[in-house]
C-alpha cells in the first residue's frame, strides 16, 4: 500500500509560535481522510507544507512519495483546493477552465466542461460574481480536472450555507468514487466529515492527537458508565481517554482492542463526534490525571 | 504558461495600449500641423530666419507641457500599476495558492509573468517615447539642447519603464500589500532616477575640456558679505552638455574665490558695490561698466569648460538605458529569489 501523505517530526514555526510541532503521521492512499481539529490547530499549515506552498521549519513531509515542490511532475499528481476557494475574481468561469488547460498537461477538458454545465455555471460569468457555493464548486472542478491521484481540500465547506455544503460534499463523493482519487479533507466541524470520511486525523494545538481508520477507531473506543471508582484500577490494556465523575457515578471513555469483561460497567459505543471531542479536550487540558482528578472530587 | 500570463495581463495591456493610442493619435494630428507650420515658417526662410524660428517656437506649448508630463510620469506608472500589484494581488486575494498548485513550478510561473508583462512594458514604453520624440523633432532641432531633454526622448524612457516595472514586482514580493508596495515603488523609482542623474551619469565618460576667452558665453556677479563671485555659463560648444566651467589664470591654475574677489574690487569697483540694506539683488550695473569689467577680467583669467560633446548623446542614451535595464534585471533576480526561496 502506497502512502498518500507522510510526515516525520514535521514542524512549522511563525516567529516564536509553532503552528505545527513534531507532527508524524502516515496516511494510506485510497482513503477519504478527514483532518479535523479546532481553529488554529495547524490544519492549513500541514496542508500547505504538504503541497509545497510553505517549507517546514523542522522535519520532513512527502506527498505520494514526492518531496513537495520538487517539480512539475510532482505538482501534477495532486489537486489542492485552498481555504475559501480562491479564484481570480476578474477572470470568467470559461477563462478559469482555459487556465487549467494551459497549466496542466493531464487536463480533462471533457470533465471540466461537463461539470460546469451540470453545475449550471455560466461560462461567461466572472468568478468574482459567483456565490460562495458556486465558487467552491468551480475550484473543485479545477482541482479534479487536473486528474490528480490525491485531492487535498482545506476547509472546503466552512464558508458555505447548509445546502451548498451538502451539495458540495455530494459532488465531492461522486467525483471521488468515479475517479478513484484519494482525498484529504480538513474541517473544524466533525459533522462535515462524518458522512464522507473513512480515515480520521485529529490535530490539536499543532500535534496529532489521534489518527486511524474510522471503523477501527469506533470499534476500539467505548464509553463506560458505572459506580464511582478510580480509573487507575482499570486493566492495563484499557487506556483512559476521558474521565468524569458525578456523585456516585464515573463515566469513562477508554480505548482498548480487547473486550471489556468487568460486569460493573455499562458499555456503550461512542460516536465519532464524542471520540473527536474527547481527544480534543484531552489534548487541550493535558492527559487525564487519574487519581488526582478523583481525589479532587472526593 | 505564456498564454496564461497573457490571459491575466491582457485587460491591463489593452487598456494601456488604447490610452497610448489616443495619445499617439493626438500627437500625430498636432504633429502634422506643426510640421506644416515649420515648413511654411522656417523651412524656406531666406532672411529673417530668427524671427521665423521664434514665431514657430511660440506655438505648441500646451502639447509640449502635456507630452513632457507624460514622458516624465508614465515610466513610474508602469511600476506603480503594473509592477507592484503583479504579486501583491495574488497574495491579498489568496490566489497564489491556486496558481502555485497547478502543474507549473513557482519559478517558471514567476519568470513567465515577469517576461510577458515586462515585454509589454518595454513595447508600450517604446511606442510612447517614439511618438514623443517624433512629435518634438522640429522643436528639438531649433530650440533645445538635446541633453536638456535627455530623459524624455529616444530610448532612455524604455529603460526607466522596464526598471520601474521590475522594481514594483520586487517591492510587491517583499511587502505583499498593494498600496504600501505602490508607494514604496514610487519612492524607490524617483530615488534611482535622481541618483543616476546626479551621481552616476556625469562620471560615465570623462568630459572634454576646453579653454575659452571669458568674453564667450554668459557672465554674472554675485556679491555676498563683500566677496564677489564670478558666475560663468554657456561657454561650451553648441548642443553639448556643460558639466562645469571654471576660471583659470594665465598659468592654468584655478584662482581662489578671494583672489577673484580682490581682483574685481581692485579693477572694477563699480561692480563690487553690495546691494543696499534689506535688498537681496543689487542695482543692475551700468552696461558699459559691466563690459569694461568683463574685458578687465578677461585679461587676467580665461575659462576652462568641461563638457560632453554633442556626438556622445547616443552613447549616453545607450548607457542610461543599459544601466536601468541592468537594474531591472537585478530587481527581477531579487524578486525570483524572494518568491522561490522565501517561505510563503
């Protein structure tokens, strides 16, 4: 299995602030990857480093095995839809397609024109007068008509209304399915990603909080509710992601690959949103301080 | 990439070309008119040619003012409106993220853009300066010292325009915001123009020297705190560039100000009268006394004139253009370095 995106100790510093720090991950090809994290987590920085718009301060990154910015061949292999879907406001829709044809040797003219027709984009309209949803669709068309192996999208639906958001993601999934493209899609809203992604990377404060296949993440995380107890007493193969205690009850989110046998717990599955939020809180507040957390409430 | 660079710069190029065409049409119509006037007044004159010449030169002042302004300002405008926004617009609207993720490397993208828009700049500036030089041809022959209009004729403005454009893109790459880049481009361009004019151009070729009598050319006196300064001008050959003119004694030495002043005080006391209190300019001396003093001075001193002969005009034009094209290339290399090496 080839790797779509690989980072090793990747870091990027702006002045004194690290936007991304010691980030290591390996995303397989053939997946739809959700890159999720709160605003300012480093999602844009990671994507910009991956496509060569920026250069790392530390570590290395490779995209489809190529060093970013290593030449036109490497550039031709991915499509990138930057945040807010930049287009040239004074150029017409038609001229954007012309641009794509001029600048990309593998340009798919038939796809681009069929796509704009389907989206009912007026070829003579200037991109600056398109609605946000139309602009995002135009930018997606440009990125896909490059015939990329990998499509990277930075918050593609953040600025869209709910209807446009749904339409955009639907288009995206159609295209991805019919052309077998790998996708990396960033968002600060898990709801956007839940429907489309089969692989998840949670980025918090510049580092990877958790990464993995969505189904196996869901299968290995459980919510345990039971009588109040110290999470330190759990079996060693269960790691606590989050713990909360009220009066006589303890609620935990644990990660384990083994079945949970303790009859004292009521075990329920977690949703993707619960899972992501738990990791985000953990990364924000630091790892669960188990016994002291319990001591404080006693 | 060339086709895309043209697609992006097409509108601004065509609009500028249309404006310049309007100017060229105006210049052609008035130019033909003045050409006819020249031929009827000066072309066939047998006697009284001075009168005919001054009659001819009394025409066309409005067009001259306009063309002088255009020739002076337009090269800077290429820097401000073409150069500065070339990259800042991409940064401000975020479209650099679109442009740099197509299947064209950033360096090729930049070089092509610079080449396409730079060529358009050179072509349009060339058309402009050609028009202006053509319009002025008869006025220049009759009136001006060619060095006096050096910056507004022939090929020098092409160099200025190309430099302004390249400087604008470099500043844009560094500053990344349009308005500050425009302002900085204007400041940088004016500075470069003035610097070359004052500190570089006079030293490009060693001037020729010529000794002449003090009775040739213009002369004046300036009195401050009782010291009399002798001012001389216009003793260089016609149509040449007078770099300096200094008094010299018969033995070839340059006299000190005090020596000259003492001489004037001694031999022409009528001249050395300081202005009445409260006045900056003294009473004009009696013409005969002035002439007497001039002849008196001419006995003791002569003039040494340093000048660039008329024949070097084109050498200077090429050097000036070359310097600014070289500066433009330097700015382009700097811009390339900033865009390709510096982190976006």
